[in-house]
C-alpha cells in the first residue's frame, strides 16, 4: 500500500550511517536555518504534531524468515528515527511486517519517538479484537497510537470496537483507510457521517483524485490525513527516468525527484503525513530529507504539476 523502493534517480548513500547523521546534524553554521528545520503538522483532533514524513511497511518489511535482511532493515529504521521520524504504519495484511517491526524496534529502540499505527483487516468483532491484540504483541508496544480499519473491511463492526477502545485508553486515535479508487465514494460517505481522527488514502502528483472531494472533506471534518502510494508504486520514477530535476526545485529545498514527489504531497494543506516504504538506507536518507526546509506554495504546486505532466 505504501509505495515502493525506487532504484533510479535517488542520491547515493555516502559513507556510513554514522558519518551521514553526523554531517547532517553538525551542518556548517552558514547553512540556512530553514534547511535544518523539521517540518511538523498538527493532528486536528488534538493539536499534537507529527513529522510530515513517516514510514510505510508494505512489501519492504515482509521478509519472513530472512534473518540476513534484518541488519540492513535495522539501519533503515535507525536512519528514520535519527532524522526525526516518528510515525510507522503497518497492517496484518502485510505478511510478516508487524513481526519484523517488533524485532527491529527491539534492536534499535525508539525512546518516546514512536507513533505506532496499524490496522484491523478481518471480519467480525471478536476476530478483529484478536487481530488487534496480536498486532500489539508483535510490535511489542503497550498500546497503539492509531488503529485504522483497513480498506473499509467490515467497517461498521470495527468502528464500534475502535470507539470503545479509544474511550478505554487502549488506543489514542481512530482511522480508516483505502488504497483503491473504487472505494472513494463509500469512503466519502463514511467521512461525512462518522467520527474519526484519521483517514488514509492514495495521493500523488499523478493521481490527484483525492483533491476533488476527499481532502477538502477531511479538512472540513477535522481529520488528519495519511498518504500512501506516494510514488504510484514506482511509476513516477519510471516516468522521469533520464529527466533533469528543474533548477527551481531548490526554491523549496528539494535536491532529488523523490523529495520533489514527497514535498508536493505534504505541501497540500489537508495532508498531515506521507508514508513511503523502503528497505534501503540511501532511499530512507532521501525520503527523510523531504521533511526539512521549505515547502512549495500553491502557485509552485501548480508549476510542479505542469512540469511533471510535460515530461
């Protein structure tokens, strides 16, 4: 659900993780303050803020019993937290991803930085309760910050459970998700009539359908928005293969196509956080860089769309 690794047009990872983090945090004094500022947005329901770049886990963390993959994934997670990341999103739908998250969190730690978000993806009240409790054990967390109903599955049943769990303090926020355009009409009705804290949907510079009704509605209803599939499952990078990043991208502190795509998303006023997924440290470094510095304004966003569509 949450985007893919992108093997092209990304800046190379230089040196060790330690060296990169040191270079980032110990930047020269002459570096503009804007380039060092972590961008955060508020959750409308409470005013609590989140960094605009989160971490998705679909596909990338579904490594099953491949123990050899864990050291690299631990570096990825360490880089995420090292650059101010907080929100990690997963689902029982993602195979072994939740179990892997638990192992990685145990390896690298997170202090109080983690904003844990997952989903319920089954039918029936008791099955949903068992699944959510199983997810909590896999992650090794005391409670989830955000529990979402995945792809609207049996949403009427799970909505009651989530509201009860929130009232009891078992979760902090409630949400609902979709990654399929065919669910947009039903999702719109849910957002109009139900009380939710978050909605998660697909949105990117190529697929802007959510701009028409869902994003304005979420803003009107006071719901935070998480965005999945920011790279259209890699299609955006295939489209810009061999193309130069426009020079004017520097005006909003953008140095790569990946940052171009992410900054477009999080600069929408209704979007709270985008959740790209990756299993590579260099891609994580690049993703996280999009969460610092300036964001494009409305006029620049229109310019970005026009440039991308001209390629």
